């Protein structure tokens, strides 16, 4: 298939137009689940889906779909991404995948008519967890893993309950989980990292989404006078924490890619210049695509931390608050996309995703793949988020090829 006549100007202008919902104050886009900008964006997309000749409909929970019915309607090939943003987000995270999916399906319809299998683009209600402390509301409902009970004690920063916001918008809980056989889900998304740009690739075919484990580490010592406490008599919590962090980083470097370990937050008590720190609390974020290697690394750093705390007579408490396993993408779909890239001579690479995406939730129930386009300087979750139009178009092209391959 040769893709010509694809309207790249329209791709650009539709992204701009959708960006006005939540992006009119010059500080990026802020479009939070069920707020006015969110409602505006979903309704605008619904109109667009209709204009493009798709059947547009919402599910019970606020996901929006544009459907091109196939003549073998048993199963659905789905593409899309999330419509919500972070606070002051960019114009591509999430919504690029929706616009691209809509345009890809429109292109296929115009060129090849009715598909064998039904094609759907989905604008998922929520992914980021920006308004409520709950992530993946959209995709978790599609695969049916949300329990109503878990949504009762969830509030936004203004004290509005999740359920109240949900019902006020006219949506509710999912009454018809699993009523649709999704044969494949393909998400197109910006990389949000710098690998593709540095390596000068236009397309990233993702084989795994990393697992993430996050911890809060508390090191307890004794606050004491900085002048009168000799070094040998101190129980310096920060000295202990610093040694631990060095070991954690050195070990991560020794393991090498794709393992990453980050301490991004450190709090000291009392946090003053002339007192030996009595307590040091730091975060630890560890990611890898292989569960066993990740667990082995974690075991090693946990025992190194324990050794240091014992040697320095410090208390140590480690609390795990995120425990996500790596998620492999569907091997067959990855192969289909990779073959399309090879055949069409696209400038691509195989890679993993270091960030979480709806694809990792969908993959729990549905064969799923994830395709990246470059992010300039790796910047995302920021108004500066940018991808060259040529690469955005390359992304839609590989999506068109893939959907054609799967649905026609
Ligand atoms: Zn995203």
C-alpha cells in the first residue's frame, strides 16, 4: 500500500483545535477528568467522529468511540489514547493518538471502503491521575478492572468526590463490561523521552512497558549539636542515606540499561545547618522490563541498605507504595508492526517504554501494541512538548499500515 493524499495540514490543525479545550490561557493544556474543558473536548471529538463518517458513542464511564463497522462484525480492532492531560500539559500527550486514530480510520475508509473487521478509535476518559488520585479510569473500565467500592473515598483537591463528579457529568459505572470482543488495541503516543530523537529514528516499536516499583525509605538517627558531637558519637541519618543512595546508583549503573533507579525526593528532619540530621526520608523509583532482574536488583540494594544501617546504628524502614510488573506487548502485533516498518523502509527502532500508558492496562485482557514518535529533547508533561510534523505523519502512516493489515 502506498500512502499518498494524506492530509498532514489537517492533522496539524485538528491537534491545534482540540488543544483549545483547556489550553487557552497560554500555560499549556489543563484538561482534567469531567471538568468543562474535558466535556468540551469529548463533545468536539464526538462531532468530529461523526463528520468523518464514524458512528460516535459514549460508554457508561465517559470513554468516547468512533466506529467504522466491518462486514465481519464479530471483533473490533481498536486504536486511540487518552483525552485528559496533566496540569499545564502539552498538545500531543494522549490527544495525538486520538486524532491520529480518527484520521487513519477515515483514510482507510476513503481508500478501501468497508473493512472486514470493525475499526474503532477510542478517546479514553482518563489516564493521568491529574484530578483524582486514581489513574487509568478509561482503560481500566474497558478491561473491566474497576470496582465501584474502590471509588467511594476518592476526592479531588477541592474536596469533590469522584462519584459526585462522575454522576454530575451524566456518566456512571460500567454496566456492560466485556460486551465487545476487542481483537487488538494499538496505541500511538509520543515517546516522552529522548531516545528516538538522539538515535534519529521516526518510529519506536515498543516491545515492553517497564515495571515500576516505588518506595519511601526512612532512615532514623539522632538529631544532635553540630559542634559538640564528635564524628564517632553521631547517628547521622543523612550520612547513612547518602551512602545508601550511592550504593543504589552504583549498583544500577553496574546492571546497566534498561534498569533505572531514581531518588528524586529527600526530606531531612530537622533540616537545619547546625544540627546533625535526626531523620532522612527519601524516595526510590526503580524500573525495568524484566521482573526477575528487577527483583534481583531490589533484593541486593535492600540488603546493602540494611548493612549500612546496622553498621551505622541507624533505624531503617522501607515502605513500598507502587508495585507494577513489566508488561510485554503482544508478540504477534509487534511483529506485524515491525514487518510493516521493514517493508515500507521506515526509520524505526525497537524499544521499551519507560513510562506507563493505557496500553499496559489494555494488555491485561487484549492483544496490545504501542508505537512511539519522537519527543523533541524528550520533553513531555510540559507546554514545550513538541514533535516535528514529519514524524507525526510517519506515526499516522504506520498506524494506517497496521490497521489495514489487521482489519482489511
Ligand atoms: Zn499519555
